[in-house]
C-alpha cells in the first residue's frame, strides 16, 4: 500500500514537472511571438512617421504598446506616439499622450524628454503677447519644472533659453496693456503694469521703457520724487539709451529744445557743405 502511494506521488511529481515545462515553453513561445508583433507594429509606426502620416504612426505605436505592456518597447512606443502627434502639430493629442506617459512610466529613463516635449507642445502654440496667455504660462511651468528636476540635461539648457523668450513675450504683454492704460490716463493700472515688468521681467528688453514710463506717470501726477527715483535708476543702468534721454528731457525742458536746435544747425551745416562740394563740379 505504501509502495503504491509512493509510486503515485512520483507519477504526480513527474506529471507536474512535465506540465510546468510545457507551460514555460508555451509562455516563452507566446512572449517571443508577442515581441515580434510589437516590433512589427513599431517598425510600421516608424515607416508611417517618415512618410508624414502622424495619425497612422501614432496608431501603430499605441498598438505596439498595448500588445505587450511589460516589454521594453511599450514606453518607447508611447513616447513615439506623442512625438508623432507633435511632429505634425497635433499638440493637444501629443499633450494627452505625454501626460499618460508621465503617469504610467514616471521613472523611465526618458522621462526628462517627455517633460521637455510637453513644454514644447505649449511653446509652439504661442502666437503673440496679445492672445490668450494659457499657452505661454503652461510652457513656462513645464520648462521651469524640467530645469528644477533635471538641471544637468541638454533639455534643461534649451528650456532656459526658451524661458527667456517667454519672459520677453510676457513683458511685451504687460507693456502693451500698460501703454493702453497710459493713453487712457488710468495712472494706477498703468503703474502696476510697468512695475510688473521691472519686478518680474527685469532682464527683458522692455525694462528700459518701463522705467521711463514710470518717470512719465509719476511726473504727470505730481509725484516728482518718485519720478526722480526711477529716472536715477534708468540713468544708472541705461545712461546711453534713448529712454534715458527722454526721461532726462522731462526734468530739463531746455535739454530737448537745445537738442532740436543742435539737430537743425547740423542739418544746415551739412547742406552748406554739400552745396560747396557740388560747386566744385560746376
């Protein structure tokens, strides 16, 4: 009886081992088959992308990811789907793909590129300072996050350059609105806009004009000490600029008059020299 039990046990173990081997072999074959399907879909996606068909390319990349989510090709396919949309200016679709990639593969080796591409999707939609600010603000947020979390990457370097351009656009927006308030004689809103440029976008090309505009506004409303303060700041930093000359002429009316006289005198002098020169050929 005991011998029979022992034999049955051995047979059971042999059967289990046999079944286990069969399952492993089937699993390996199935996995290899899946991987070949993934590669096929991925290569079709690349081919379509090269041919300019971003929609079909994205579809094939998504298919490759779905076929074998555990493979190394899955995150690559997801990122390529996002890039395919971006390459043909389907920014909204690309943004959705990238957000999903970041959520599903937060520790992937190319996560820095995903954030960079996300910033580019917003950046490429910027039209000008008079349009909706959403794209400008979103682009700056994504690039700022990239610089903070991935500072030693080539993407961070380009992100810094693009943030400088974004700041120029934001400063231009403030200047555009500030000039409007100035023309409407709405002094307080105008001051707030010009101050924003100085406080938040001091490295942009609009800082000089913003300082001059503050000199103008404060002088007009009778706060001459405030006007002098900004005129000194403008002179200290941009003494050779046209905006400094304009601010200086606000306090010294004779300066503007003398400058115009000098221009007229030089013009007459040049005309006189030209006439004498022409007479040599007569």
